[in-house]
């Protein structure tokens, strides 16, 4: 009997009933939940679509009413013009074209044209004399008129779309992407004596319809013959050919919706103007979110979990509990005689040690590959002024086995090559330079070289603490002589040794100064402000020039969108000055810093603010009487000042990121060579009004559109003057100016000299 029990228990010994049971139940629950989610998603989507069908049908009706109202207003304007005594007299008893009596017609047309910004221009065609008058003070015969095809087209046939109100008929003509309201008077057809053509601005008309659209809908407008009303503003090719072919047929049958390729099409026709609108709605936009599906599915999920819990309990009671009872019955009779052999502890420790050793070797290999990358990024951040604590710098230097120390005076040597240069030649010069550096300074200094870009290299140099200053100066002069004489590199490379700074934490000050000096040597036509060359200091001096260089880096970070980095750099300079300066020197340095910051704000047209928290920045008397002798108060004030200035620059940057300005600047960069580039053309490309775009330029850049365009063209012209041998006339045409005289006038306005003088000055600088 006991043997039978043992055999029965043996069948269940290796089976994990609980694990198998719960695995089956969880799988079953997951399948049910997935099915429920699919059903709920389908029902929720269907509900959304049904509810939104009514919304978009109403939106289409509102759009039609809006167009009818607009065209009704323009119809009334044409009616008023035809009742004007001067207009009636000009077509009933027309005068000869040169007659001064026709000047009144110009004034009347121009006056009505100014009533609304939606009217672009008004033409009057006099049938008896075949003359045309415009609101822009033009008069000519029909055969000489720039849009004579429009008038000929109207005279030769009936318009497809017309507007009838109070017994007066106004035709709607489409010509070269523009919309025209046309009125024959005093009678229609062959009895007409004159015809008025009112040219509309499509952008204004379309803006009135944009309110009924969303990010997942598109509205298309057509005339009675299915010709697009706004071909220059909308891509009508988005509408599939099958849908475009079926919609007219469905409209004739009285239907107003079409579902095709997961998109809904709502369409309708105006009873007054016969204009037809098609609203395209993407049904994928109505897909419910995961949160909404989960919220609707939670009751079903809870019910599934409760039912599965009850079912699991029943199965557990009927199958698992008898096995447990059987196990208890024979446990008292069964004794385990053979214990499992335990693993030898020494072997276990040995295997673990081998595994750890293997992992360490892998880690060392990874670190040996990462350290050069970490070093390059660390030195790059250090040279570009990323704020770092001295302890953090020392920790990184130790981990990357750098010869440098965080504390101790240091300076930079900057080396650049001409572009382009063959790799082999550049490698030869670099190898020679490193050999010369080791020969001249290797015994008294520690140094590392960092590649900034493909043609710019920087050496961070740190002298031993007991090295005499005359010895350092003499060896640096020797280094420069060997570089330019023995290596014969003057035609291929330039070298500049920067001023000293007190620690690696401030090495960016030396680097920026040496790069600036190198730029003046490599491009001698670029002079410092006021035409004077800055004095060469052997130590970093916090003067006006020093802060100009630092703020150039800070403002550059802001205009790249890195506001936090710019704020950290500005505060880092504040704290560094406080550590390295005496009270009076600190006050003078902070004053240089403050004035340099104000100059940067002024260069971005920021000279005042409406924000009370930042108003103190422009206070003409910023300091209290005792602040000069209290370094703590000075540092606190400058911290607030730096944060406020960076915030104002950041707000300026954010204003310049307006979608219309981004689109406008991109278009200017690609089309500045076009002499016909104008604010009207740019507004059409940005799909906005000229007044709004002009206001954006003024608010964001402090100058109007014309000055911005001329400034951009002048910068391009300066590049061509310095880098090419093209004549001034060719450069003026290349940069988009319509004449050489205009180019010279604008160039002198922006630079204070003529193009020829600028080019001669650049050549003279290179010869020096």
C-alpha cells in the first residue's frame, strides 16, 4: 500500500502544479484582455468618427457662409463704384486717353482700393475707347495692358461662377492664380459700356477659412467648373485622383460625404456663388489614445481578473490539495538516506575569482578604448569655458593620466593650417611642431595637445612652479623662431601663444585670446573695434577686450539655444573674478563686465525692458555708495545682473524662432540673389500678411525687412570681395542688387567705405 502511494506521489514529484496553473490562467487572462482592448478601441473610434462627422459638416457650412459673406461685401463695393458719378461719366462720355479729366478716375479707383486690405487692385475697362484705368495710376489701351488676356477672356464668354444680388450680377474670374470680381455696367453682356475688375488677395481670403481647419484637416475651394481657387497657397495634388473624380458625381446625386483610404471627404456648394468646398479629414486623428482605451477597458479587465481568480481557486482546491494530503500521509514513512553532495567551497571560490578576473580584463579593455574619447571631450569643454570645479578637474586629470594639474599657471598655444592641405603634409608639420615643442619647453613644462577641428590645434601648457620668467620668455621666442624659420611653415601654418592664466579652471580665457590673435594674423583685413590693434598682454587682464571675447562666446551659446550653458558661463566668470581680484580691482573688472554685457544687449537692439525684475539692468546708477568696498554685495549684484542679461538675450532668441521668421530667413538665404525679392513675395511664401511679417522683423531683429536683407547681402558681398577676384559690378549682380550704383550706396551705408576701398584694405592687410 505504501509502495503504491510512493509511486503515485512520484508522478507529481517533479511537476510544478502552482506554476503551471498560474501560467495558464495569466495567459488566458491576457488573451481576453487583448480581445476586449480591440473591441473597445473599435467602438471608441466609431463613436469619435460619428460625433465628429456632424462637427465637420457644420464647419464646412460655416466656411461656405464665410465665403458668401466676403463675396457679398465685395459685390456691394463694386455696386458703389458703378454708382459713382465720376465712373459713370467716364464710360458714358469717355474722354481721350491723354486727357487730364481721366485723373479723377484714378483717384476714385484708388480710394475704393484702400477700403480693405483684401483688395489688391481695381481696373476699369472703357469699351468705347478701348482704354484701361487702374487704381495704381496706370492708363493705357487694352492692347498695351499687362493683363489684357483677362479682359479679353471676360469679353469673349460667360464666367463659370457668378454672384447675383439685388438684381446685380458679379462674375468671379480666375486668372494666373488670382481671384477677380468682375462687373459689367450699366448693363450686362453686349450692352455694357464699361467693366470693373477687382483683383483680390488670395491669402486674405484663405486666412478667413483657416479657422475651420485643424491639424488633421484640409480645406480645398473650387469654382463652378472645379478650377482651384487658391492654387498658389494649397497643394491640390494632395487630393487623390479617384476622390477628385468621384466627388463631382456624388454632388450631382445630392450626397455630401465620401470615405476613401481612411480619410473622410465632406463637400458642399454655395447657393449664391456656386463655389464648392471640399474638407479632407484624416480618420487616423480620431484613433483613441492609450489612456482612453485603458479607461474604457478597466471595468472589463477587473471582471476578467475576478473570474480568473475564482476559477483558479476552484482548480487549486480540486487538484493541488489532494496531492498535498497524499504527501503528508507518506512523509512520516519516507526518510532521505542520500543527501545531495554539497559543492566544494574552495572550488566555488576559485571559479568566482576566475569570473571576476575575466570581467576585470573586459572592463580594462573598455576603459582603454574610452579614455581617449573622454580626454578629448574634457579638454574641448575646458578650452571652451564649460564651468567646472577645481576638484572635479583634478579628478578627471588623474583618471585619464594627464600630466597637467588643476592648480598652477598655464597658457595655450594655438596652431592652424591653411585649407585645404594634404593629410601627409599636415602630419609632417604636426610631428615637427611637437618635436620642436619638446626640444624647447619639454624640460620645464607639462603639456597636452587637443585637436579642435580639421585645421585648428590647441596646446595647453603648464610650467613648473620654480621656472624663472626670463627663461620662459626666451624659450617661447625660440619656439616661434624655429617654427617659422627652420620649419618654413609661414606659407602653410600660423602659430599664436596666448597669455597666462592662474589655473586650468581659467584656461578658456587664454584660449579665446590666442584664437582672436590668430584670427587677426590669418585674416589681417579684420581689424579690432575702432581700427586699433589690441595690445598683447602676457597675462590674462580683465579689461574691456577680455570681456568682449567672453561675451562673444556667451551670446553665441544663447543664439544656439543653449541658454543654461550661457548662464553657467556668465556666472563662472563672476565667481572667478571674485576669487582672483582685490576689492578695487574687482570693482573695476565688474564694471568692465557690466558695460560689455550692455554693449552686447545693445547690439541685439535690447536697450530697455517692460519686465520689472530685469529693469535694474538698464539703471544708469546701478551701485550703492558702499558697494565698491563690499565684494560680497558686488558679487551678488553681478550674479543677478548676469542672470537677467542672459534671460533677456534668451527671450530675444525665442522671438527669432517664430515659425514665420524661420521660414523667412531660410527663404532669404536661398533667394537673396534675386533682385525682385520683396516683403510681398516673402509674405506669400510664409502664408501671412506683409504688415504682420514686417512687425515680426522689427520686434525680433530691431530693423525692418529691407535693412535685414541688405545687411545679409552686404555680408555675402564682403566675403566675395575678400576671397575672389570678381569685379564690383559682377558681385553686385551676384548678391541681388539691381544696379552697381545702388550696391555701392548700400555698402557704404553699412560699412562706412566703398566696395573698392574695402577690397584694397583687405589686400593691403594681407601684404603686411
